[in-house]
């Protein structure tokens, strides 16, 4: 009954509501009303369709409808859009009750935003890497520019993009490549440097963004293009090589854009890659150096994420760099090739990236974790896998973030792998990770002595650790005095 259901969930801190078979609110607690930006009086007795017009066209409504009809339970994540256009994410648990269905909801917006931001950053890194490979893999400038524009439009989430190149003899910006246009009007573009927004961006070497072309001051001179395509927002940034202008990169969108700083940063990064593509046919050696710098930038980004995680979890300051360096040495002793070693270093650097998905209340809790909290904590290797696997560039380094808590005897997590089912990189890292944890001070205990730590690791050979890896580790520590400083 409803009364027993409410009694059972009276301790629940999230939103609680009961909907009858006509989608009418029977019961709503204060948290639910606050989540919906309504009062309880505005909700109880009214249908969802009356309170939130259009909700019947959403995927969530279909799930609720099915639960009412089939008398079944469900758990879903739902993105809710408020009348002002702002959105929030909620985790919904739905269960049948005598009056209809009971819905419990938790606001997971901060966690979802963190996840989406991380995924966006990873996808952007992958896009830059793919552009880099496209430049290196072809001498066909047209093909390279089309690859770039595909990444520009998809990653900046705009409708169209164009590249105009400077004619060095006439000082005119001429169309070179375009994507996403409905007509061929863009191909007629010829602008003198200094004329119009694109020409001004080229002359002053600055980015110009117009949220609404209809209110541009000075007016957008290619009005025929706007009319033919229905564009509303526009952006342009110069393309330069060694300080010399070579063209501009333009983006167009048919609704208003409201980009943030990270969007502009990526816009500029794409412009840099476009400039490299254009210049590559002339200076191949400089392109190779740029490729190396880009690879270093990728690793610097990964290091930045790792340092950011350490700042969040102050107990492990310096831990990532130490275990990364030791893991690389041990991997060489295990005869792992140099080509694989770079992935092992990246995996070690990102070994705890999944903890970004663990709430602060669990990750930073000063005392012991409860069973439920441990269950949340043990999800961090799975979070790492879900975030990194879609990124092809980072996929080869997944073994450590996903499997470094597996144990040789099969009692580890998240998959309970046993013996050589565990990737070798993860088996190598596991020993180093435990060594560093034991020989480092923590707020809750003093560092173990070297002798205690070595004795523990030796005893865990065949249980927690791969016996062969353990043998190599003990040899490494005994041969190099620098590892005995703790």
C-alpha cells in the first residue's frame, strides 16, 4: 500500500512521488517539488501533462507508461529540461504500488556533468590525434582539409565549416574547402583581407564570434550566404604559420550558440592543426616536429588529469609519478617492448582516473568505509573503462586503469580475473602500487619499513601478486638503492 511504501522510504533523502494510473500526482515530498521547481500544492491532484506540457513525448514518459501498464519496476537516468531551457540529470527508481507507481529520484547533475566534460575532453584529444594522423598519412591537401572540417563540425557541434586561404599575390581570401552547406554559395567567397568579419580576423589575427548574425555590427557582408543557408551564429579565427597569415577557419550554425572557454580553446587548437595541414606540403620536417609536440601535449594533458586527481585526494600526492616511473622500469625487466611501454606509462598515469566518478563523501571520508561505500569505491575501475574505451588513442592503456585491483588468486575486482587472465601490465603495476602505498606515510598510519613491505609482498606472491612479477620486483628493489627510500 501507499502508506507502507511511504513508511519504508521515509528516510530517503531524494525526491519521492506517487503517480496514479492517470499520471496524476497522488503524493509529492518537498525534495521532489524543489527538483521540479514547483510547490507541492501545484503538483498534487494535477497530471504530469498539465504541469509539464510536452512531457508525454519524452523517453521517460514511455518508461513510466510501461511500468504502469505492466506493473513492473525500472531504473533509468533521465535528462530533464526546465521551461527556461536549463537541464538537470536525475537517477529514477520506479516501482509499482497500489495507486500506480512510486518514483524515487536523485539529482546526479554534478556527477553527470563531470562525466560528460571528461568524455568531451577525451573525444577532443582523439579528434586532434586523428587530424594529426590524416595530415601525416596524405599529401592531398583537399583530403586533409575535409578531414579537419569533419572534426570541426562534429566536435564543436556546429552545422557548417569553411576554410578560406589567402592568395599571396592578390591578398584575397578564397574558398578552399567546406562542409555542411546546403548550397554552393560559400564557394563563391572572395574577400579582401581587412574586409568583413573574416577579413578583419585575418588582418588583426584575432578570433571573432557573432552569436546573432542579424545584429552584427558592422553588418555581415555575405548576406546572400546567410539568406541561402539560414545561419544565425558565426565564428572565424585566423590560420597562421610562423606568424604569417595563410587563411581563416570559419564556423556557421543555424541557431544561437553560447560557447564557453573550452569551446574556444578547442576552436583555436583546430585552427592550429588546420594551419599545419596547409603548410605540410611545403615543410615536412616541421610537420614531424609538430607531431612530436602534439604527442607531448597529449601526455601533458594526461599528467594534468592525474595531478588534478591527486589534488582532490591529497593523501596520494606524488604517488602517480612514483608508480609510473617504477612500473616502466619493471616493465622493461619483464621484456616489454618500447612500443608497448608508452601505453603502460599512460595506463599507470591514469590508473585512478575512475575515482573522478566517486563522490567526495566516499573518496575523502576520513574513517572506514561502510559496505555500501566500498561498493561505490570498487566501481572506479569500471568508470575508467567506460570513459577511456571509446577513445581509440587511449584504448591500449586500459589494462592498468581497469585491472590493477585484480588478484592472482581471483579474489580481486572488478571482474575477478585469475592468474594470467589478468593483463601483464596490470600484474606489474599491482606490485608497484602496493609497494608505494605501504612505504608512504598516510594520515591514518605511518609508512611501513622497507623490510616490512618487502616481506609482505613476498608473502603475497601467488595470492595477490604474480609470482614471476614479484621475483622481478624484489630483484629490482634489491639492485637499486633509490627504491629503498620509501
